[in-house]
């Protein structure tokens, strides 16, 4: 009996922490919070689409006949905006770090009653009802408040414990009192099944988009490749065709990336991707001989099959 009581006492012993936050840890916590909230995922998706659309616009402008009038300052402004939005977590972390530096070293305890943190100038005690879930990263435990945007959060670095075994005890306390933010993504959960269906549909859509882009790339050079049906000097559409080939390859790569962790869909996607890429390879075989005329406005196919570049 005495041994059992001693074991229970050890199990209930609070996990002690001692640390001073760093900018990198705070930035990592902010990124983890963004990945676990709808607003954060929307912002990340918007940035990805902004980069994609801007890249497509820049490539098509550079490859088109009016490439000298390409609005490069506009594209540069978009790049600066995206870079700034990407750096926002780090900028916010810098601000939080300046505040934390004034507090000095942080000492605290974590147990089934809550989290208690003390500095040279303040102390705070947080009951578990303030937090609903947590995120684990390789270096941190990030506690998130119950609201959808997770306005409130607490950062508990793993390095803050004296013994690596205490990390397991800290994780056990959090598992008892909170929900892991990624539990909803566990295999078999409704959200996981919904995401799997969405990824499968998105993968098929990207493969179809890649095939469509390859078709457009094929159609773009029809006049130049068939001088018998379209005689004379033609517009040089090889650069546009090349851009479409590149975008099609990116679409196929994106289709693979979406299902890379789904065994069945990964096999199906691999088979379809090979077929789509074979179509792209056939188009590249046709476009390749024209690429030496990239900077020319006009092109014509000679009697021996070689392409002649013209600038007017």
C-alpha cells in the first residue's frame, strides 16, 4: 500500500519548467497556431494561389509577343507583398519576444489543475478551461484557446524541462486535459475522410488540368509545324507552348503531392500521371526544335524541317 501511494504521488508531481523564450520558438508557435485554425489555413491557401496566379501571369507575359510591355513593377509588388505576409509570424514573434525579454526567465509548473508561470515581475495561473487543444512540434507544445481563431495561446518549450523523460510526462498531462489539434485528422475520423475525398478529387482535377494544358501547348504550335496547311511566316508561339508545358508538369506534380500519403490514390495517380506526362513529352518533342527562336517574334519552317527565326 505504501508503495502504491508513493507511485501515485510521483505520477501527480507537477512537471517543472524553466526557460526564456526565443524568437524562433515564438515564430514556430505562431505558425503552428496558423496551421490549426481556419483563418490561418485560409491565409496560407490565399498566398499559394496569389503566387501561382502571379507566376502564370508573369510567364505568359514574358513569353507573349508583348513581353516588352510586361508590368514587372506590378509583379515585383506582388512578390514583396507575399514575402511580407510570409514573414508576418517572424515579425510578430519579434514583438512578443521584446515583451518576454522584459520579464526575464520564466519558471512554471504544469499538472492536472493547470499551468502556473512565474517571472521576476509577474505570475499567472491558467486553469485548463482556458485552453481546448494543443499542438506539438519537434521543439514545442503550443496550447490553444477554445475560440476558433485561437486568440490566446501558451508556448511550452520541450527544452524547458530538466530531464527528457519529463517531456513524456508533460505530454501525458496535456493528453488528459486537452485534445490534440490533429486528432480530427486521424485516419477514420469524419474530417479525415472528407479531406481524403477532397484530395482525391483535387488530384484528378489537377491531372485533367495538366492534360488540358498539354493540349493547348500542342495546339499553340500547329501553324508553325504544318507549313503545308499554313504557309508563310507564322507568329512564334513556341515560348507560350513551353510555358504551358511547364504549368502542366506542375499540375501533375501537384496531383501527386495531394495524394502522396494515400496508398490507393497514390498508385492510381501515378499511373494516370505517367500517361499525362507521355502526352506532354510528345508535345515537347514537337516544340523542342523551335526553342532556339525564343526571342524572335516570327518563325517559319524550312523545306528541310529546320525552323528559321525572324525579327521585324
